C-alpha cells in the first residue's frame, strides 16, 4: 500500500500545473505566502524566481511551466519562444506594456492583467507627490496647500478614480479629461473638459493616468504643456512613454515656474539635474505599487485568475484577444 501511495503521489506531482512567479522586484514575503497558498490549495506547483540577475535564468525557468506571474519583468519573443508549455501570463498590475501581447497571441498564450489591485497605492503616491511639490520639496521654503486648488486628471481609470476620492478629502476641485470613461466621470459629478489642452489650462495640479499605448504615447507634448497655469505641478505615476521627453525638457527650459514630479525616471534625467534643479523630483525606482497591500492584492488576484483560467476557462481579464 505504501508503494502504491508513493506511485500515486509521483503521478499526481507530474500532472501538476506549474506556475512560475518571475520577479526581479520580488513580492513582499507576506504576499508570496498567500500567492503560493492559493496555488497549492488547487494542486498547482508554484516555482519562485526572485531577484534574478540575467535573462538566461528566466529562459531556463520558463521552459517547463504552464503559467507565469510577472510584475515589470520583460516577457518578449525570446521568453515566449523558450516557454514551450506556457498557456497563460498574468501581469500582477494594470499596465502590461512589458509583455509582447501580439506575439503571445500568435503563440496561443493568453495574457491577463489585474486591473485595480494596485490602484490605491499608486493614487496615494500621486497625492503624496502633489503635497511634496506644493510644499517646495520640504526644503523649508514657504509652500502652499492643496485645499482649494484644481486637480486635473489626465485619464480616468482605476488609479485616477482613487486619486479623485483622496483629493476630495483634501478639499480640492477635481476635473478630468477622458475619452473612454466620460459616463463614469459624469455620473460621479466630475467636470469633463472638452480637450486635453483645456484640462491643462484649468488645473493647478495635473496627474497623468493613461496607459503607454496607442494615442497616449507622447500625448504630454509641447502642444499640451504650453497651456499649463503659472506655478503648475505635473505628476506622472503612469509611464514615461506617455511624455514627449524632448518637448518636456524644452518646455521646462521656458517655464521655470513649473514642477515635474515622476515615479518614472525619464531618459533625459541628466538634463533635469543640470538645468532644472529645484523644479523636479524622480523616485529612486518605480514605487507606485510597492506596498505590502498592493503586492498582496495583485499577486493573489493573479493566482486566482490562473486557477480560474485552467479550472473554468475564465478569461475575464484577458488583454490580447
């Protein structure tokens, strides 16, 4: 009986779905324990690859797994070609520009994200950056307050909605420009501007919340920036690709009253350091979703979506249909 049980266990293990958790920036340890619990309770085998130093490590790890969870890790053609058994990639977070979704579709690999799970963490950072900017970077200089100022939301997805919620508690007037969530914004009592230029012209603080794809790429350009009010603060917790960096630098050279605070260090950071001291701040690394709560929310959601996909065929959050 012992031998039969042993053989049964071996057979069961061989038939397990294997799920790679590949993270250069690891999840919080508390998040990992909950992610692995969700997978193991369903009979799946979690495989951890944390803080890996080379792409070759990822290529080896992905070669024999059925699904993978990533954060900002690059899942390109080379990775997808190496993943011969892969059926599903889940990006633990909202943005998924780090995954080659088109090639994944060609390879019959489903790609999902976990929208909304990190949104409060990023929203709190956006408001924190606004406070930091309006208070003159805590330098001891006389600053200002957010109350009574107008906050312009460039986009109205999950993060922007949380920024709206928090900003109201600060006594700010909130307006928005959005092409795709007008009905939601209107239903929540927000003023929707007729153009992006109008949003920038009316706002004391502008917070960017659009994905790095399609029409949003380099949408923050000179044509829009030139409308910013005097002493305006521009906050970017989205992606650097949505900003035309050459035009941003040209604009900052003309307008030494504007501040730019970003959770993404731009490629032109050296220009900022040389020319715009006292008018910018970049986080040391992208930290918008770097909270234990956001780690846990996104990671557990990713694990649950993997189970739902394999057990029920659930593709609710698929992004490469």
